[in-house]
C-alpha cells in the first residue's frame, strides 16, 4: 500500500514539476527589456520604451516524439506593463514539445469576428475600428534619433486587408519555457527612427516593418 501511494504521489509531483507556463520576454542587448530604461542603439542614440503591447494567436505545438501538432486556437493579449499577461498555457507539459509556431497578431477572421470582450476588448487600446480592425503590435517611447522636439516614436502595426496584411507567422524551438523577442534587432534592421517614427494606421509602412518581426523571436 505504501509503495502504491509513493508511486502515485511521485507521478503527481513529477507532472506538476514538468508543467510550466510559456513566457514571452522582450529583450534589448540580450537582457530583459525594462520600460522607461534608457538604452543605446547601434548608432549610440538613446532609446527608451514607455509601452509595449502585442497580440498572439493560433498556437501550434509540435510533439518531440510523434511530430503530432497540438493546436490551440486562442487570442492572447500581452502588455509589458502588466506581469499577469506575460505567461500562459500553464496546463501544458512544455517538455513534450520541440517547437511552437504561432501568429503575431490577428488573422482576417479574428479581425471581423465581432468579438469585443476579453482579449478583444477595445478598452485594451488595441482596436482601431470595424473597417481597420486591431493593432497587432504597439510600441511607444523616446529616442534621440527621432528628429522632433519631443523625440517621441509610436508604432501601431496592424491591418488585415490585402495587400498589406500584417499578421506574421513565428516559429521557434522550445529549449525551455521562454520565447525571447529581440527589440534591438527590430530597431536596427526594420525601423529607422530618423526617417520613420510614427505609424498609426494600416498600410505599406506597417506592412514592411511587420515583415521583419519573424526574425526577432527565438
């Protein structure tokens, strides 16, 4: 009887320790990004961030052994200023999976679903209007590279209509429970603050910057 109890307890404890929440960590220079902290870019211009909000959806986990895909059709809202939004999927045993693919943003069906609650709530500050849909990624801050008196930048990257649909498919290996979003790479390769520092609506500029997002996750 003691042996049976021990085996059951061990199995239960092992299952708990294996399960861990998937966490998104934005970074700058390989360190976790902090809001209002002043960083330097590749040109030694100062840059700081006041807001970072992102939508993630349609997760597909690939099993290590069978290769089977476990799909989770959901919409997740991430806000760097709110730690309760940084981790999710606490019921998954992440050690079973070798990789995960997901969408940064919302596809066209989610944009026009008519859902306006929970992660879709317009009060989260990520909704434009019925004809333009949702913002996939919102970044705000200041940089000495911005040639204005305020030095402020603001990017609302979204849009679901052809030919400037901005949702991006991301795929990363699951070496642990963390997915890192390299903002330094985004601002060095896809955003030139001296030329473009405000994007507030869907269009070509939002589309071009969004195309660089897929290489910024690992």
